[in-house]
């Protein structure tokens, strides 16, 4: 038997007048889901008529709370995905075709977490631009971002990297830790509360599995050694999973999180780059493009050192990526249209005997 409250469930999540029981998804294996409910650990599959019919439910993912029709002798049926308080999404082009291009769908890869641990290694792979991008995604998710600088045992003094991360991580805590020596782990105590869920976000080789083991006080996740030549590693996690630590806090580690697309990061961009967007509205002209216009607040902030040119460039790059991601379907549709026109011209050319010299 299990108490779902220990897994972050709140009775207010339940719709009125339902007989189905709540459960939380702890892992996803293609079309089969691992679940925890009042009867303990079990497995479930989506009810086809509900999830594949008209007005279909949102497909559940790791961390989701769902309603199930419990089956004590086999797989239960998942009949509803409950409302999410936070989520990570990426673009999915496996949807139905529209013309010659598949529609872009939102694929949720993790849900219902309280904190996002943005993990970056203090070795040669330390990258502020990557942290800026992850901060944008984290703020957009609806959870609270926390920057974790791992492998502090590999550097003599990490004060410079911590200071650099603090400058770009407006509103987020920054902590240097070492899973190997235990340095800085105690500083994370405020986030490691029973019933809370943390999702890890970071590239391979940053020490996610090592940190999970350090937080758990035992080896519960396999650890791969990083390559010595470039300080990179492979994803140890092979499927999306939620792990309950002895202290009662839950961890979601997801393979391929670095592939997250910029799925509608409008609010996340404003949170991650609040220092940049605070300049907007202060320009002399309301339609200022922040390029060559006189009285531009952005140009003035860069000139007097209030805003770095690198910070402004990062903002523009991430905003551009977000716009491209948002209109990727249109981009592919235009590309398909061009290819179709070329193919038509080629057929017509062959019919007319080819190009005359």
C-alpha cells in the first residue's frame, strides 16, 4: 500500500464525482506506464477510446497525476490526465500530416515538479550561454530554477564561475557542489523536502546520477565515467523516470533533456532576462528596433556598462530560436512547397526534351 500524498498528491487535484482512483506516473516505457497509487506500484496503459478519440486527453508523462481504472490482476487503464502545475515540453513532428508536412505538437516530457536543478559542470564544459538557455526553459516550465555547479572538487577556486552564474541567474539560487566530496550538498537542504519533486536539466557528463546518489546517501543510479579528452559523457538514464529518495523528495531525470525545444518561452524569456527586458519601454521611440535609432535604452545600457553586449546577444539568439521553433511547421511547409515546385519543373523539363544548349 502507498500514500499518494507522499508523492505530492493533493485532494484538490481530483475532479468532482469520479469513481476512478488517482495515481502518479513514475516511468514511461513506450505504451506502458509505471504507476504508484493507493494499492502500491502497478502498471497501466492508456484507454484507447479516451486518448485516441476526438477531443482526446493530453498524453501523460513522467510526473503526471492521472486517474486510473485499477486492475489488480493486470494493467490498469489510464482514463484521464489531471491538470499540471508545471511541465517541460518539446516540439513533436510525429503528428498528423497537413498537406505534406506533419503538424507540430507539444510533447510533454516531465510534469508536476517544484524545482528545476539546472546542472553545469565546473570543468572544461562550463558554459554560461547554455545556462541562460536552460534558465529560460526553467522559468517557462512554471517551477523554480536552481543553478547547480557540479564537480567543485575539480577546480581549486570556483568563486569566479559562481559569480558569473549569479549575474545571469536573476531570481535563482546558485550553488557549487561536489558529489564526490560532499562539498556544498548541505546547502541544498531547503529544496529537499518530503513531497517535493525536482527535475534535473543539463547536458550529459555533468554528474546528474552522481548527485542523485549523493542526495540519496546510496548508489541508486548507475554512473558513467566522462571522456577525459573533452570532459563529456553519455546519458546514463535510458528512460524517463521518477525516483523517490529516502528523505521523501522525488527526482525526475530524463534522457535527452538537452534536446528540449523552445516551445512558447515568452514568459520564461522575460524571467530569465529581466535585466534586458527592464530596458524596454525606456527608448525614445516606442517602435525602437534597438539597432541604430537615437535614444535607444538598450544601446545606452551597453555603453555605460549596465548591460553587457554578450548578454544582449544571448537574449536575441534565444528569442530568435524561440520564434523559429514556434514557426517551424511553416518553415517546413514552405520548404516542401519549394521542393514540389522544383520536382514539377524537372518533370516538365524532361517532357520538353531537357535544357537546350
